[in-house]
C-alpha cells in the first residue's frame, strides 16, 4: 500500500455543505440525467490504517434535486423512491479492501427497505488542517447499481424500443469530513 500523507486515525463527521452525493442514469436511450441529494449525514471512523476504517451514512431521499421540480416530484413518488414510506437510505461499510495503490469500499446499501451489498471504488484524497483550526479528510467513491435490485422497478417502455429510465445507475460521491474534537 502507498502511504497516505497526513493520514489520521479518528472519528470524522461528514460535512454536508462540502460533500456531494450524486447519480447518473440513462434517459430516453439517448442521453444521461444527473441528480444529487442535498442532505447527507454520517460518520467515518479511520483506524490505524485505511483498511481498518468504517463508514455509516444516511441520505435524506426527499432532498433529491435533478434540476427539474416536476421530475423530482415524480421521483419522490411511489413510482420510484416512495419517499413517504422510505424517507432515508443508509450505507454501512463492511470493509475497505486494498488492491495495490487502489481501494474498494464494500458495504450494505439500503434503498426502499431493500439491503444489498455494493462495492465502490475508493480514492483517499487527503488529510489536513482547515481554516478553522480543525482537521479535514477527503474521499471520492464511485460505483454502479441496478435500480431494480432495490425495488425501484418502474417499467417505462418507449414505443420505439428501450426504456425511459435505464436500469444501471452510476453513484458518485465526493465526501469531505471533519475530525471530531477529542
């Protein structure tokens, strides 16, 4: 493993203002639509090494934003995310696996009450002081899921063939976290 400059063990709180949880999905078979969740919270605990670390995060599903209010309302409905019944999604890591100079974050993702294992490619971006006398850490993670595996199984076939919304969803995370004071 490559050493991580300024790596620090401790408990970190996800900074929702400086983090981004987003997704990309094929739309109408010709392009991709992006969206993000405005409200995310969670905790990262770094151990003596990155492989000894863990993550627990929660997403407020009602905070979805795709840049179109009508579409956002439809996505919040029972057709897709069923926000009234399932207002939060959770992720709990089960391990960090080192693969050469790269890492994989494994964990259980729960969407609409369905929990499935997922693996996300993980980049450890760095650790360092912030402008407020604290310490920050940055992480990037990305991977893909099949929406139907999590009960988001709306079928919207197009007359010309294909579907309005693709099955494969790319998840992209840019996470900044703040070290808790001892």
